[in-house]
């Protein structure tokens, strides 16, 4: 019988090699190219192991309606103090548009109605918050892969950058951006997405911690690199000390 400890050591050694080389199935993480501290090394190792384990692009667990949590906490921004947002909210977001640009063949700005007219996916999933709580909710929206196919990603695109009304921004490599459960959600638990949860549209990245699922989306951009954005760590939250990759 194989020694489980030896097998684990081999897995970690192999993953460390992949992380240090920055190579794992063509996937990239900002931290892999700048291993300057034990913290960065641990992030790179986590990223490499997670990518190896999920190389077949499995779905996260989905639940039945009976599992939906009675309470789903709202944290951080719950009603953006932004004049344009408040004006749009007063019109039930009829004038809202989501620009999609960068390295795409057909840039566009999509209304809420146009997003709702696209094929929809509904999924009931567990939201795991970095603050230590979790909750289950049902989300309905258009798959990000569908929208990106609609605008046509250029061959040199490597990351998808998301920006929100309240000033947050984050980025995602194509491995997660093109996952079938990565959606732009405009519905929650069978109703329109509430303002406190990110209306009119929020991101759902089901294979990462909750802070990667940005609320109040305002822009999507396809780029070839992200080391020139902000402090070069790939996201606003990473600049505050959290990992860029928060796989679960």
C-alpha cells in the first residue's frame, strides 16, 4: 500500500516546482512571478495545488431549494454612495450599462435587459466568507463564458479585470473566468438581486472565497497582464494583504 505521507510529500514537492516555475496547465497567478516572501510562496503553492486538483474543471456542490439559508449576511458596501448609481437605482436600473472591453473583438455596453435576454443559469451554492461565516443562496444570471464568447476574446487575453461602483477591483485568470459556474448574477433566491447584495449585477466565482465575488459591477476588461494595475498584485483586496487567489 502506498505511504500516504510519501504521496503527500510528492504532491507538495511537485506543486512547489510548478509554482516556482509559474507553470501549471497554462494558468497564471500574479504571485507566481514574484515569490519574494514566505507569504507569497504559500500563496503560489496554494494556487498550484488547487489548479492541479481542479484541472478537470469540476463543478462545486449545488444544493436544493430547501437548503437556502434563512439569513444571508450583507457586509461592506450595502448601498453605494455614488450619484450615478443612486440615479440609476431610482430608475430600476433601466439606464444601467455594463461596459465590456479591452482585448475583445466586439466591445459593447450591455443593459440589464440585454443580459437577462441571454441564456441564464441558476445555481444554489455555498458562499464561504473570509470572515468565518457561510450561507447558501440561489443565484441566477448569465454565464461569464457566454458573455466573453459574445464579445470575442482575443488570443492574447489572459485575465479578466472587474471593477465595481464602490471602487473595488479584482482580476481572474481564464481558468476561473471561463468556468461554467462563474456567472454575472442579477437574481437571488428567485427574485431580483437586492441592492444590499450588489444590484443590479454581481459576480459569482463559486470556487473562491466570497471576497472574489464582487458586488455592483461597473466594468469588465480583458487584458494580457495585470502587473501594471495598481500595485501589481492583481486586485485591490490583495493590496490590503489578502491572497489574490482564494480557492476553496
